C-alpha cells in the first residue's frame, strides 16, 4: 500500500523538474490540460446520452429525399405554376412504429450513416492530447537523459541553497560597491599629488608584466566563517559538480532528444490543423438515413437528428484554437533551438561583474540544460556558477584549512633543522593556512606537494624568514609579498614537476644568495624576459641545477659572472658542451654530477679561483689530465669519487695545495708514492676500491686527520703499531657490519681499515 509520505516524495520529484521547463513548456502543460478536459467533456456527453441519434420514418419521398408537408406544398406550387400538375398533400403523417424499432433504427443509422469524425471526435482529441503530453515529458523520463537530469536538478538545488553560495555572492556585491569608492579615491590622489604620484607609481612598477604575480585582493567585508559541517557540504558539492561536468559536457543526448520531441510536436500540429477543420463540416444536426429494413418497419428512409452536433462543433472549434496555440508555441521553441547556440554557455557577463573571473564556459548537454534553467530563472545559473569557479573552491578550501590548522597546531610542527634553523615543513595540504603568518620566529618555510600556494601581503609578518623551499608546488606571490621577499629572502629551493616552468617572481629576488632549481629544464634559447631576469640576480653566489641538459645554459655563464658556486646534477644525461665555463672566472666551487663525463673537461683548468671540484658519478676511467690541475693554485678539494678510475697518475704529486681528496667508489688497485707528496692533505677517502697494500710513506702526510680505506683488500704495514691506540677504535667510520681497525698515523684522529 502506498503511503502519503511516498506520494509526497513522488510529487516533490515531479515538481523539481520545473527548473528545466521554460515558459513554453509550462504553456504546453496548461494547453494539454485544457485539451484533456475537452476530450473528457466530449466523451462524457457522448457516453451519457441515451439517444445520440433520433430518427423518424419518412412516409413521403421527393427528389430522392424525405419530404415533409412544407416541402410538398412548395413543390406543388412550383409545379402548378409551371405545368398545372398538382401533388396530393397528406393531411397528417403518422409514425406508429414501436419503441424497440426506433431504437433499432437509431443504432443502425448511428453506425452506418453518422460520419466517423463526429462519431470519434472525443477519442481523437484524447489521442492527440496523450501524444502531446508524452512528447512534453519524454525527455524527462528517457533512460539516457532522466538520470542526468535528476542528478543535475539535485545538484542545482544544493548549489542554490548552500550557505557558501550566499556568502560568495554577498562578497561579490560588497566588492562591487567598494571598487568604485577606491577608484574615486585613487583619482583624487592622483589629481592632488600631480607628478610625484606618477613617479612613485613608476618606481613600484615591475619591469615587465608578471603573470605569476597577483595584486592583493580586496578583503572580504563578510568575515563570518562557515562551520565545519557547512564547509564539508560545500566541498562535497564542488566534487559533484566536477564529476557531473566531466560526464555531461562530452555528449549532447539531452539536446537531441529535446529537439526531436519538438519536431514531433510541430509535425503533429501540422497534421491536426490539416484535417480537423476540413472534417469539422461533417458534424451536422440533420442526417438523412436510408437503410433497407422495410420488411421489418415498413419504411426505407429515415430522417435523423444528431443531438450533440452543436456542442461538438463548439468543442471542435475551441480545440482547433488550442492546437493552433500549441503549434505556434512549438514552432517558436523549434526556432529558438535552431537559432540559438545552445551547445555553448558563456558566463562572460558574470565574470565581468564578479571577482570570480575564472568561471569556465561549458558546452553540449551541460550548456543546454543551463540555457533551459535560464528560461526559468537566471539566478539558478548564477548561483550554480559559483561551484564552477576554482577561485571560489580555493576560498572554501582556505576557510576549511584555517579552521583545521590553528596556531597551536602549527607551532607544534616547528623544528630545528640540521643548520640549527627553525623550520616549518607543510606537506600535502590544500593550501597555505593563514595562521602560518603568526609564527614570527620561523626562519625556514618548506612547502611540499601543495597544489596551489599563494603568498599574500601577510608574509611580511615573518620578519625572521630567510629561506624558502617549494617542492612540487605552484606558488603565486602578491606584489607586497614579493617586496618583502626581495629584501629578506636569502635562500630559495624550487623543485618542479612540470619541465621548463620557472616562476617569474624568482627573478625579482635581488638579494637572493643561493638558488636551487631541481627538475627545471633551461632551454638553450631562452626568451629575453628570462635573460633580463637572471641579470637582475646580482647578489647570487650559489646556483644549483638538477635537470637533463646537453650544455650549461648560456644565461648562467654570460649573465652570472660573479657566481662563486655552480652545481649541476645532470641525472645521468651526457653533458656535451663545456667550453663556456671559461667565462666564469670568479667560480670557487664547481660540481658536475652525473654528467656522463669520460674525461676531465679542459675548460675547468681556466678557472684560476677554483677551490673545490666535484666530479661525482661520472664515467671517468682515467685522470691523465690531473697534471693540469697545477694551473689552479687555489684548488684545495678534489672529488673524483663514484667513477671507474683504475689508477692514479704519478703527476698527482704536483698538487701541493690539495687538502681534501675523494677517491672512494672506484677501481683503484694501487697508490702512487707521489700521492704522499701532497703534505697538506688532511682528508683522504680511498674506500670501496681494490687496494691490496697501503704504502708506509703515508706517514709523511703529517696533516692527515681523516683516512678511510673501508671495503678494500689491504693489510696493515708492520710499521704501524695498533697496540698503543686501542682506545681510538670507537671512532671508526664505515659500514656497521664491516670488520674495522682504528690506526693512528702521526696526528690523524681517525683511520679506518677493514674488509667485509
């Protein structure tokens, strides 16, 4: 049994579709109801009449028709004036048939002589009305469209009633009212200050347009914060809108079904208008009925009266008028569909009036149902558009983020890193909480896997901030925030997922000293904008690039001549061109890591101020060029580790200023005695090689403080006595599971020797 609650839910479900019904759909609905009433009234009259036809027998026939006395009198007068003939006139006509015979005659005449249109007029009206009604609702219940329409209506209702929609629209109205006021104030300021205002404006302007920078937005006049439940509901609506748009925008099934049903209505209208007025004349009051039943009744011809003729004529005429109105409306709707571009819906007007300038235009079925909603009430589309805007979604995420990440929770995340700096590391958030800017003691801000981050002017509250890390995140900087970073930021680390995307705000950090770029490809031909940008980094001293390059970028060698440290990690790709390194005369530290180098580049020997050289993880097999390092008087640290070097040339003894030498993870089998002429060495790493013997001349390295030969096949020279230094074995470094000994060598504090 169906309860009242179920009936109410059914009624609500049906009434919810009124959003998708334009005015002509509503007009069709009422015309269909009136047509249905016409059909019901005509059918009721026809069914309730006991005698639709009333027939009387004809005793006198004249001119093959039933004649009454008046007709005979007129015919007699005409005949007498013409030929003198007289027709006998009956004094009285007696119809003395039995009632059953009259009923029989009425039934036979009704079936055989009454026109089919007059007979079936109520049923035709009912049939037409049902077809019109089916066409009007077919697209709402068609399997391929009904589920989508129902889903759209439910989402639209939620968007319309969401508190977040009201908040967003109120902010837009408030911003529109504040904007003219600010414009008037700025005009007044310019008019009173004259040329000085223009000068200040030019000083604050940037050298070129900055798409990565955003001007500070107007603060929202409505500071009310949504509660957690409302915020989660709005977030769920955003996800539903995204999925619905992705599914519906790719098809136009709803549009085609709606168009087909209108075409059917127009065809049916033309058909009805063509035949109904024509057959309307067949509904007559008097009907001459001639049937061969004389053997039963004694009469052959009967005169009948159709009692519903006048009423049916009125109803049929009224029905024709209704059909004409229905058809004209259908023709207009067909013209509207063919004339308008209903497969595209633009929010251009809304974007111009609101602060949500990123509302996307939609197409196909999504655009069509929004056009239909506009016919009902444009406010629905306006409210729905709030949930299409990423700016609106980001604002909602920001509110929820601020509620979740309080100042106390953020303070608990503050730690001291390896450089003894106070660091805040935020990982996989929806954005940057506003409460971050309350942590004034923070020195390092690290952002990782945060899709969209915006640094507002409030970042200026972080007076101790000197270092910024952005890993796999998109960072947008406001102009006031950029001015603060330009003055205070010293170290910047950027790691990208998209190749070749360097934020332009980076080139405005004129006080930046260290820049680390990872995952970013710098093309050989950079635009002039990037060239000018690197040229502005005058205080940059350290540049780290981790990418896959075929040559060192020209912007580095030509526009950063004062660079003191260059580190290039080529991730195993071969670095071919290195001649432009000669231009970097002020370079003190050079790291060419994983560059697939087979020989030491000759261009390095022109860097007279070089102190440190690191060629880790290359493909070096021989280092015969090591003799050329004597042209680098300042070279004190040489790192040739993690290569395939088989031996060390004797010319290494010429590097008298060498203090640190890294030869670990190679294939070295023996050490040249000339190595021990480098008496300034205090760090020597020979671990992970194939050494079998350590010469006793190692004792000449009087400044040696660290000596590692872990994971070799060497043995101790008898000259070295280990019995007196048992207390130093705890300082051995190397793998935890290896066998080790600590051996003193003059003033050496650590000496590792082992075999795994």
